[in-house]
C-alpha cells in the first residue's frame, strides 16, 4: 500500500483490458445471453426430471418400508441418504404401533364380561347358552 491508503501493484486499479470491456457486449449483442439462459433452464428442467424419476424409483423399491414424505432432496445423493432416514422413521412408527396394539388387546385372553341377554327372546337365550358350551 502506498502512503495515501490506496492499493498499489501491477493490475490493481488499472483500466480493464480490451477483452474484459468487449466480453459483456459480445454476449449481450449476439443473443448468446438468451441462448445461455435457455440452455440453463433446459438443464435445470432435465435435472428436476432426473430427480423426480430417481425419487419414484426409490419409492417403488422401498414401498411399505419407508415414510414416503421423508424421501426428498436436491441431488441424487441427498435422495439416497433420505431413504435411510425414512426407513428409520418407518421402523420407529411401526414399533410404536405394535406396542400400542399389544397393550390394547391381550393375546388369548377372552373378554371378562358376558354379553347381555336382557333384550333377547327365549329362543335366542337358549341358542346363546348352547353356543357357549
């Protein structure tokens, strides 16, 4: 740095070269910019289509073993990694549901209360008694 506080050295603060000054005008003037924008949009659309197809393939491959809403990402690697998280979430949810179901219905234990026979006709009461034996 010089005493005045401005940077010094080769190329610092110098005028842009002819190539640097003419490059933006060449891109803007020849329609290359619009072509570049169109190509970038096409590339992005193709990338999104690829990701959507890969996600559909992962969902089909792992159907019933993952939480489908958790399979998401902005790259193939991110989609693949989210499958592991979705599988773990599915396993946790399934285990919770199994535990709740096991606690709610005891296996092999008949109901303690007998069905009410008050509204039945005499023939229905006899039929019920015969069914129990």
